[in-house]
C-alpha cells in the first residue's frame, strides 16, 4: 500500500480503471420500468372496430357485402376512414342486423341509411396493414334511420 501512495501515477491509473469498470457495469444493467418501442404482436388481442356512415348501395338478401361511406370511426377504424370511399364491408351468416330496435336482414337495409358497423379484428392485423386496411367482416350492423325518430315525434 505504501508503494501506491508513493507513486501517484499508479494510483491514478487504478482509479481510472475502476471507474471505467463501474460505469460499464451500470450501463449494461437492464432498465427498470416499461420497455420502450413498439409492443410485440402475439395475434391474440382482438379489438372492436366501429364504423359509422351511410350505405352507398341497396343490398339484396343474397349479397355477401355492402358499400359504406365512412363518416366517423373509433380509434381502431381510422385506416378505414382514410381509405378510398365507399368501403366494402363483408357480411356472413353470423352477422346480426338491427333496424328500429328489432332484428332485421341485409335486404332491409336501404340506400343512404345511417348505420353503425361493428367488427372484431386482431390488433396485429390492423397495425400491420395501416396503409391499406384489411378486409372487414361485420359482426353487427345497426341502422339509425332518422325516419324512425320523425315518426315518433309526429305522434
């Protein structure tokens, strides 16, 4: 120990080396808290896509899709609003239709009806296809026709 005190150059070199090791060990330690960057997609998270707009075509009962001019969306439907209009919305046998608070069918939907379309999709599919949104299959179509409100107000 006495030799180190007498030779300040050795003491300085050892101090710098110990400091360098301590700094490198501190920066190599994992960060605490939330990780930064995009969240990984595991494909399991389903989100509700809600589109509100007007029907751009008059659908028949045998159709498997209808045209919708999107006017409003929730967070997950933004890409569909920015896409070219009118938007094609697919339907299948499990799609539910509601008109005037009663169950309905696809052929009961008329041109220029105000509708809300609800669909569930994988969050990863939506994030991966932000430029051109993935095909949308409706789970529920709710008609909000102003005619029903006018008829109840006139009585």
